[in-house]
């Protein structure tokens, strides 16, 4: 609700302008104390008023959350996250609110121009994976090329299903909660069990170890009591000859990025890197070639962006922001890839999370390439608008020596561009790409994806995982939801046709 309901008469124009400018100055002070400043035009008036500002109010102490009715209420109480009294005068809060609603557009700003997406790429042959034992609630997709195996995490049945390269199910292993990441370390794998799929700060997540056995996998607990862990990377950070684990606890209001030190015969010891929610995925790189592995992590909540944690030795790390974004961008994935062939790793980054509350599509959602200047400074060089973009991977799919991109959307515009559910971007050189899709693009709702050689023919295949119970924060046609419930497509295997040519 706009507290300053109408413009003042002409003789009060200056006081009104002064009042709104005071609101602007207050937003610069308070908003930037926690994250990069979001200009008011990043959201429309309705979304600011009914969504973002109302969710911010408890953090300012100007509204209350009934924590007694929440499963994670005691955890939030103990964190003292929500002030018992306003941290600023109510008049200042109203001035901030009025400034934002005055400056925000009535309608969400449209995306910029985007070339056509051809409906049927010749690059892939589609195989539907529909197995009665696997729900269309896939939370993990992992291709293990050496073994020609596919692992699917099932969020509904709380299981990891293993398939051969032809798509035949070999085994199903039960776990305590939805599995969301799989990281190999020799003959075992570290698996993140998120606890709660949907936003929560409950300590119900864990890291478990999968080991091969005569009749499938055995599962052993390793780290318990985590807040929605979504990523786990084994790496020898302290060079003691055994791997540590870099674990991202996405959480909700709370969360943490940490590394866990493994000790023989004792519980892992946690060393926090960043005490904030939103850790999404990490990559390991020795960026300065000093022999110590560094950590680069995408933060998709609060202080959103991509951050380098430089390994200083002795268990100490220095935090260096590489890319910083306003907290509404909805970052979901990144990876390193050298797009211009200069020998320096560039960044492929994706943002399109649109699930917190109903809101229009956003002009800044899509896929970006940030080029590395050789000194680990990154500058945006390419942007592909894509509503609800959720993951993108860079691989040489067509075998011509450069990097193409495959991308999925979890929140596409089903009404106007349903083909953006899956997009293949073929590299034409100089950061020019042509876009195409597949006729089966809307046969599922794609939450996750992996790219590797599944069938052993020497080229890169794709597997898309469908999670149809996701947030209904965007318009989804009723006939499409009915089709998803009926066809029960858990995944699509996109077999690369290059080897057939």
C-alpha cells in the first residue's frame, strides 16, 4: 500500500520531492548495509508492496513473524534475527516505502530483444525416461561417464535411482531426505540430503557417504544437523593428504558456507567461510598458482553474487567478491569455462529464480558470460534473456572446438515462449550464439541437468530432471500441469547425434 497516496498540490511540490529524496537516502543507507543496492525499477510496484517490502519488514522490526507456528521457529528465535522493536523510526520506514513505490514502475520492465529460438534442434535425439519407481520430482541428476551410469535423486520417494547408459533402472537406494548433489571421491560419493526442499532453517539436512556394495549402494551418515545443504565438494584444502568437504548450506534466513576437516576416528570439524544463507554451488581453482586450492562459490540469497575464498594457508581464507548482484536477481548456478580461448577461466552464470512469491517475469533473468581479464577481474560480455533460467552448462557439444551452451528454465514464460524451458545455444564465434529447443521442452518442469558422455560414444549427452511440484509463482497452463501429472516423465535423456553424422 502506498502510504503517500497522492501527489501534493503544486505549492507543496518541493516538500514532496524532499520527502521522497529523504526516503531514497535512507534506502541507500539501510539496504546497502546487507547487500548490493537494488534500484526500484528491478521490481514493479505491486511486487515491492505485496512481496519484497513485506518480507523485509520483520528484519527491520516493523512487522512480526509468528515464530511459534513455524517448525524452525525456535532456531530463528535463538538467532535473534528479527528485532523485537523497530531498528529505525517508523517515519523513516514509511519514507523508504513511499520512495520505492513512487520510483518503481507500474508494470515490470520487459526483457530486451532476443533472437528466435528454433523449435527443433538437430543436435539431440530425445529419449523419455519414465519409470514407475521414479517420481517426476527429480532433485539430482548426475552422469558418471566412466561407468556409463546415470544417478537420479528422487525428492518425493527419497531415493537415489541408478540407471545404465541405455536408461534401464539398476537399483534404488533409500535416503532420509531429498538428495540434491553427488560428488565422487574414488570409489565413494558424498551426497547432500537437503532435509527440506522448500525454504526452511530446520537442521534436518545432512551429508552421507555412498559406497558400492554387492547389491547396490550402502549409505553411511557423515555430517548431520545442517540447514538445507545443497552442494558438497571434496578437496584437500590444507594439503594433509585427505580431502576436506566444502559444504554450502543454503538455508533460508540463516545458512552458512563452510569447510569440514576430516579427522580419523572423530567427528568432522567445521570451519565457516561465510555466515550467510544462499550458498548454492562451489568450484575449486588455484587462481593465483600458489599451490593452494581456492574456493569460488555462488551465493543466491542476501549478499548475492560470486565470491572467491582465497586460501591463505593455515586454515585462513580471504574473501574477494568477483561478481556482485542485487538480491532480487535470483542467482542459481555458475561454472568456469574459457569462452575466448585466452587460457583464463571465464564465468558462465545463471539467474532466474522466481519462486519466493508470485511476481512478474524479470528483464534481468537469463544467462551471462563474464570474461576474465587475466587478473581474475570479470566483466559481463554477453547476456541471453531467458525467463526463469535455472542452470546452464558450457560444453563443445558439436565438436567444432568452441564452447556451446545448454540451458534449462524452471520458471519459463509458458504463455509466450514455452520453448525456453530448454535451450541449446550453438557457438558461432565471437560470443555469437544461435538458439534452438526440442519439441519435448514442456514435457516436464526442469529443475536440474547434467552433461557428460552417458552412452560411451565419445560426445556429450544431456539429462534433464523434472520436478513438477515446484512453486506456482508464475502462470502455468492447467492443461500442462495435467499433462505432467499424467505422463509422469521423470527425466529426458538428450543423446548427442554428432557421433551418428
